């Protein structure tokens, strides 16, 4: 995660709202969380962007194949 990057439309972000952390993206005038919920309107004013997500670490123990593994 990079706190210094400016968030752009479509970037994956880590954000906080009312003490809860959310991964999601800005799409238009709404923040869409990883599970599909939309945060918009006055609630969006309370959303605090923590940073732009630059990388994810994949758990290799989950039994799913990774198309691009790094060892």
C-alpha cells in the first residue's frame, strides 16, 4: 500500500469508515467495497482513504491455482 499516491478512478484503495476498514474502488461518485456495497452521498464525506493498494499477497495454502505464482 502506498499512502503517497493520489487515488484515481478504478484504483484499489484501503479506506476506513466508522472504525471499519474496507477495500474498494471509486467508481463515479461512489466508493464500491470489495463485497459490492456502495458508499455514497453524505456517508462518502466520512470515508477516510488510508492508501492506494499496490500489491496483494496470495495465500498458497488455499488450494486455488495462481496464474502467476512468485516463489
